């Protein structure tokens, strides 16, 4: 029984290290950092991100998708266009990312935007 628990624990640590490698890679990528930065200010679609940052739409999609997988950005809404297509809007979902390298192990911590901050932003939208 103890061996099973230990294997499970090691597997979880391995997943965490792998995720931390991905977080570090994302933070090392200038375009990904720019996407995080613009999505910190406003909700945008992939096409809007592409136009704003002057990058190909496929690149904006791929990088935003990876940021979403890592819980850094979040899809906030999906709007049906006049052409009948769904258009997704994305927003930065994190307040802080801390990456630590200690005793040969890489780890990370994501601090998500607090609920109070989201309520304040929502209230500001209604008051406009």
C-alpha cells in the first residue's frame, strides 16, 4: 500500500515539474507575454489579439490556447457572429506567477485574480 502512495506522489511531482517547465517556456516567449499583457487590460478575440500584436492569427490562436491550458488566460464568453460563427473572448486570469528553482526542482504558483476584483470590473462595466 505504501509503495502505491509513493508512486502516486512521484507522478504528481513529475506533472508539477512538467507544468513548471511549460510555465517557464511561456514566460520566456515574448509573444506569449504580450498576449498576457493585452489580455490584462481587456477581453479580446483571437483576431483582435492578432491585429493588435501584428502576429499571424494561427500564432495568436496557438499561444492563447496554450495559455488557456495552463490556466493563465480564460475564455470569458462566446458570441455568435452574423455569419453564424462562434467568436471566443479571452481575458487574463492570473494576478501573479511565481517560478521557483529549489534543490534541483522547478515549481510554480499561479495567483488567480480575486473574485472581488472581478466584481469591481463588472460593476465598472455596468456604470459606463
